[in-house]
C-alpha cells in the first residue's frame, strides 16, 4: 500500500509541475503575439521612405557655362542636350565657374528644379587654359664664363 501511495503521489507532483509549465507558455504567447503584431504594423512604415530615396537618381550633364548668378545661386550650362539651369546652393565647387568654362555637373531633380550636387571643371579644359594664359618667353640663362 505504501508503494501504491508513493506512485500516486509522484504522478500527482509530476502533473502539477507539467501544468505550471504549460500555464506559463500560454501566458507568454499572447504577449509575444501582441508585440509581433505591433512590430509587423510598424515595419512597413520605413519602406516608402526608401522608395522615395531611390527615385532621386543623380544624373550627369556636361557643357559650357553660359551664365552664373551667385546672388540667385544658379548656373546655366549649354551642352549637347540643350541649355539647363541648375540650383547650386548646396553644390560642391572647387572654384567658381565663369562664363565660357567647360564644366561637368552632377545633379538631381527635385520639385521640378535641377539641384546640382557637384560642379567640376571638365578634364582637358585646364590644360587649354594654361596654354592660352601663360605663353611667357623666359630669357635664356647666361652661359657660364670661361676661365
């Protein structure tokens, strides 16, 4: 009889421990489900921002400067595709371009405006400018005197 009571008591203790484990997991699942649904609802919000950033693709334009208005922060460039006017408010420029300079412009289109990101002198235009600007004749060095 003692043995029978010991077996029944062991089974009851085992069942009571198992029931408490099941009770804990069932209370955790609704809490996790609530946080998961909150995360799922919050996750789609950043996606449209990424799509908007992708739409602003930078483009390139090369040509000759026709007009510079630093008061209005604009630059007009005439190239193969025609003449375009750029907003250079936040553009990176190594030197201020002048009318007649050959430039390369990297820009994006925002609200119907061409917003320049980078304005750089075109390769080859510096060499031509140096040749035209500095054709100096240096006098030859005097020959060393003979002893």
